[in-house]
């Protein structure tokens, strides 16, 4: 029977020759990731059920990345990182990226690939809903809770239901003013925040393959905003080159069988798409940037696992170079590697960091920061009824702090252009490509 | 598993996400510690915009500010309840606040898994939307044998979808208890 990529990966990892959507199966896990917010609860579940002396099923498959509440005075937040440290010592875990050390990374979903933990054909589970980001590497990756993660720590397995696959095909190379964020906001706007519940979302087409790996991660990152179980993109040479440069572990590329069945196939022509925005308070409140130019802003935010990668800052800098921002603008790199790239990447001889400083932005240290509000002293947190445009992935009430704040989601191009004008702005006005 | 859950009903609309259920600043609480788990309950649903908190009129706090507990044991919601993050703090907070049953048109996937695998409450789906036919504060009972919600205040009865695949896990108590009963599954 012909299977999709997702069905095939789950079949292999549960030792079966075939699986169909709707089947429940015990799957062997290749990597389990947890962080400072959900790690303490997961560790609690693990010890409560397997015993105080229990050991994790495989030390080499557990990755622990503190990233959410890092640069805060909140004592409870620090206590949670201590819980992780204690667990790492007790279990002697090799993959721990501790705060205050050279190993500190920042946002887990970007740290995982940078450190070689994402590999085609594998099963990656993480205690964070954006674990689906890693589907960009052609693997099955999804978010789970503390109970599931505690179970995996002890057994290395989890009971999963095989999802149907929705295909989204982008035809034609990306126009220079569009980014992956514009594509995924359009898809979510079309299918709604519940449009992919229990399903896999596969992205394909020459538009997708014209994107670099970081942009592909943006597509998969936001499948959860449509309720999707996992996002997936079949690996190509770009994927393999990235992965091979970061890991020696063997892996096997899995692709759709010819004749595999899909739930649906939706085709987009990239040249017909325009810079898009998700209006408050839901990622599916889609509008074109050019249609809502009357929205006046208090703040712009460029950061997070979906919009705080090197490619995102390169885009923002292209717009901000030589301009001044009109509203408070925060630049928060996802990881320490991205932070370093702000100094080394240049446009016409000027580093991205210099461009941001000259434009009047605040540049912060790598972490999740205000993407999810966090403790009151979090950098960039919306503490009152402010209007913010952000490259992050969620704009539910209270997501970035105050529940009276209004958050618009958009691509780094659109956010940077809007920061300069102080109102929501189509970036083509700056990129000189007005259609 | 109880056969009947009786108590007051709290009503919410569509797309109630995990940030509204338990705002991120409270995620520093560790649910593995009993007092902190209870504390999570005192913040349950605290980021629901006031006009949408306790339908149809809204502006009904879920948590009694005096006691820090909720007077409700049944939650009724629309579509896509629990969308957003994987934080198990969300069902834990609702359970700690006293919710025993949720009835919603359908759930976001991770939240649903967490509810079932953690054994935090009974998540029923409703075959038809019902939130515009009940009111916050009404007295109700969920009959887990008959798969039915009865609103005692009005006498209205609403069928609920049978729990299906998840019933054995809920009956066992949680994923761990279920897996112990079916040790062969893990081989
Ligand atoms: S950056 Fe935002 S979305 Fe990404 S893991 Fe951190 S809090 Fe979650």
C-alpha cells in the first residue's frame, strides 16, 4: 500500500510494514526535547511513575534546552532551570545547553537543528507545541505534554494516532518581497485555526524548494496554528547538506510513495500572493498588509523560533538600513548562534547589528523573551494596551503579556517596514518592488 | 470513573487557547509540586477577555476572588478548545480549580491528549453546538453512562458523543495506569 512520508516514518518507527490514517500505534522515539517551562513537570511525572532512582531510557536521545524564562529576576524561573540541572546531573545527560555557559543556545526549535538533533526520517517529540518546526528536515516532529513526555523518558515509546496529510504546493519561485511567513499566514487564513486538526501538513512545490532551510522551518513552525499535528517537507540537497554538516549519526531519508493518498491538495501560485498579516486576536485573521495601513503601532518585535533566525534579521536589516524606526522596536535573536550572526553578517559592509543600532532598535539576548509574555520584567513584554506588530507565531489575547494588547503577526519585511512608518506597511514600499 | 458529575456550568466560546486558560507568567509554577499545582488552579482562565468570560453575558470571573477556587465543575465551550501550546499546565489548572468534565464541539489535539493521558478530566465532544443554549451558573449533571448533559435549571438535555478510543485510558486513570494494565502493548 502506498504511504505518505508521515505514515511511512511512523510505520518504520513502530516496526510495521504499513499504517493508515486513524491507526493507533506505539512509536519508538529518536529524540525527546524538553525545556525550562515543561521540563520540571515532566521530570516530576517521570520520577513519580518510574521511581526516584529511575533512569531515562536512552541518555543519548534526551535533549534539554532552557530557553523560555532566562533573562529575568524571577526566582521561580531560576528554580526551574535548577530542576533541569539537577536532573541532568542525576541522569548524566550529554545534551544540555545550560544558561550562563558557552553551551547556552536559546530557543529550542532553532537550537535543535543547529546542534544536529534534527535528522530526516526520525521521530522527534518535544514538550512544546512548536516542535513541529523540525518537520522542515523531513522528520515526524510534534509537541506533547508532561505526562506523555514523562512516559517517553521512561519507555522511549509513545502511543500515536497516524494523521492524514494535507498537501500545500507553492508553484513558482518566491518573489523577492515575500517570505515564508506570508505563505503560512495565507494558508492559516484559508483553512482557519482548526483547519488541520489531527492532520499532517506537507509543503512542496518549487516555491518551497527555492527557500533556504530557515525559511522552510517557518512554514512547519506554524502548522500548529492551524491545529496541525506535524508539518513536513521532503528533504532535498539543501536539507541534507545542512544536516550532514551538524551530525555524524546515520539517518534514512523518507519520502511519499508514488500513489500515496492525501486528505487534500491545495495549490498556490507564489507570484499571486502578497505580504500578509494576522490581525488580533487569532493567527487566522488574515489581511493584506496594504489593506490595513491605517493601523497605528506602538511597538515592533522581531524574534522567536519562527521570526528570529538569521534569515529573518537579514530581511529586517535590508528594510531598516539607512532608516530610523518610529516605534519601539525589539530585536531578539532566537539563539546565541543567530546573535553572533548579527555581528558577522553584513549588508554593503555594515553588520546587521550596526544597522539595527543605527535605526534605533533595542537588541536583546537570545531567548523566547516576549514571544510568550513571560515574567513581568521580560524584554519587550506588552504590559499595557499597546499595539504591536511582531514576527512571532501567536496573537491570542494575552500571548505577549497584557490581554488588552493588540498583536499583529507578519513577516520580518513587513514588521521592519511598519516599524519605520509607525503604521502597518506593505514592505514593497521599501523594497522597491511595488507591483 | 464517576457515573454522574453534578455541579455548576461555566460557558465559553470558540478557540479558547492555552494562553487564555493559563497565562504564560504563571508557567514558572511547577505542577509536580502539590502546592504549586493548586496555585495554578487559582489562575485558571484568567486571560479570557472579560466580555467573553462566562457566556452569554460575560464578565463572570471563573475563579471566586475570595476563595481562589472556582464554583464550577462543568465547562462548556465551542470549537477548538485548548488550541495553542502544549503546556499541560492548562488542563492541570482547570482540574485544580475543580473542573471534572469539559463538553466542547471539538478540541485542539495536544490539549486533548494531555487531558486524557494525564487523566485530568473527562473531555466530551458534542454532536451540535450547545454554548448558545446554556448559561453560565446553571446547575447541570453529566451522565457518563448515558453520555448526556442535563441542565437541571431548565430541564434541557444534550447528547454527548461517546468517548470511544479514549475511554479505556480514562477508566484506567491515566496513560501510566493504562500501560501497566496492557504491558504487552509496550513490547
Ligand atoms: S520563541 Fe515563542 S513560540 Fe517559540 S518556543 Fe519560544 S515561546 Fe514558544
